[in-house]
């Protein structure tokens, strides 16, 4: 169910409509309006993320300031405007295009009267909805725990602390009130759960590595399909292998890796569909999905699928390269393919080719260029003698 982690089961059960969301962003002084470079692109993606999570965006609030306010993210005056917008639009949730501290989340919630979440929480909620395998669900839960732990609320309104005596050797039961003890019990429970999940995920990763070694011994090359969210990676896999991977026009339709085998020019190789990336992909998710993302690190070749119709295609390429560097996959040889050329403007395709002249052009929807791509992958696998760095030419 959409918005499950954000709004809570009881709240959702009372509604028979899509929850309504207000988006909030802070733009630097060089970006004075919502349509300024950078702000509009980020908000457009946030709107897509909200839609993917089953939310209806009813209003956007942007404040121009050098940096987010320490207490409430937006300035105190803007908080009043935001509360008025929430009331007028009957909004159910506020989504901030950034990462909130626990204090900022709490203070904003107090002022606007509805749940307030940040970009990280929204992405985690989407991942929780789309994880289809036990491994995927465990990885998402790990990321959620990492996000929740520093945000457990202790002192103040939700958990009281009662003073007392001091036991020998330092603070002990005598100085902990019932609220503080409950908080510590909750933290220990979450940490134990996370430790168990990490071991299970690690074991699945070891199994995957053993499978990869068997393929290597059998001289079966491997290609990992990577790219920005909704670039069409699953659709490309379907075209190349006749697979039936889930292919939808939503962000993060694929979270669980799918491996298929194909053959071209006498070369047999596997293709693995991997999770897509977005800007500011939560660090918790990168860590939790590291065993899955290692499919790219261990591959002989990375097939980087780009949505050639995206207004910020160059920025998306840069984001993917940044994540690949972070997971240690930046030295895996890369083939860049421009997808969706059937809907991309010729001017956009030409601009991309000026920066990446070796890029191939395909349409996973119509099949144009797919045979040439399959042959090119086989040729690359035949001629690989070393590694090249992933990055801008």
C-alpha cells in the first residue's frame, strides 16, 4: 500500500483517496524562483517520487535562502505560510526536498500539524513497496533501521526521564526514568534486528559470489545493466534476452536483480538488471543494497542505460557515475547506450553524442538498435584486455 511507512496504517485506513502532499524546497540565493536551474529539476523528480509512492502533490513551497534553517529547515515566517498551505489544501503530508534532522522533523510537524518527511524517507518508503524478494525486503528494512535509529525520540514530549540516585561505577537503573529505559530497549531491539539482517544479507551475497565464480570457470561473461531510475533498464533487458522483467513507467520498478543469459557472435554472456539510481540516493540504501550492487562491481562489463529524452540526461549520467565510484565499480568497462530515441528530440540526442560520441542509440520500446547493441556487447566482451575508468570523457 502506497505511503505505508510515511503515514501509518491507522491513518491510511481512514482514507479512500490518494494522500495529498505539499512539497517544500530551499533554493540558494542564486536560485530565486521555482523554475531556476537545479531547483526545478530536483522538484520535478521529487514530484515523480511522490507519485510513485501513491501521493498526489497539491502544492509546492519554495524559499530562497543561503542554507536551510537549523530549527525548521525553512525560515520561521515561511513555516507559517507552509502551515496555511497545508490547511488550505487539506494536505496529509509535507515532503521536504532534502534531508531533515530529527529536530527539524519534529519542529515542522509541531507547526504544520501533519507528518513531515524528507526525501530519504520517501525513497525508503518506495523501496519498501517495491521489494519483491526476501533479500530485497531485508535490505530495505536494514536501511529503514539505519534511518530510524538516530530519530528515536527520547526526552521531552514522548518519553519522560526521572532523576534518581547513582549506582556504583556510574549511571545505572537508578538514574533512568521509564521513558528512557523504553527508548534504550527499543534501540537494542533495532540493533539486534539489524545485526541479524546483515548476516542474512551477507550470506545471500556470498552465495551470489559463488555463483559468479562458477560462471567465470565456465567462461560465461557477465554484463550488469545500470543506470538512472526509469531509464528503461528492464525494457532493454527484455529486448536483449526475451526476458519478462517488470517494466513500468515508475521510479524503482526493479529492486531485485534479475539474471538472464543470451548469446551473440559466438559469445555467451549473462545480463543482470540492477536497481536504478537517483540524485542523493540515501546512504543507508547504498550500504543495505551493497551486496546487490556488487553485481556491477563483479561484472565484466557495465551497460549504462540512459534516458535520452530526460531533460537532465547529462546530470543523470553524472549521478550514476558518482554512485558507481562510491561502490567501487568505477573501473568496470562501460558501454553507454541512449535509450528512448523514439521519443527523444534529435537536438537532445545530438547534444549527448557530442559529450559521449561512442554511445549507442536504441529504443527498447520499438526494438530499434537492439540487435546492434547485442552485437556490440559481444564484441566488447571478446576484446576486453583491461579496464577503463567510468566517468566523463
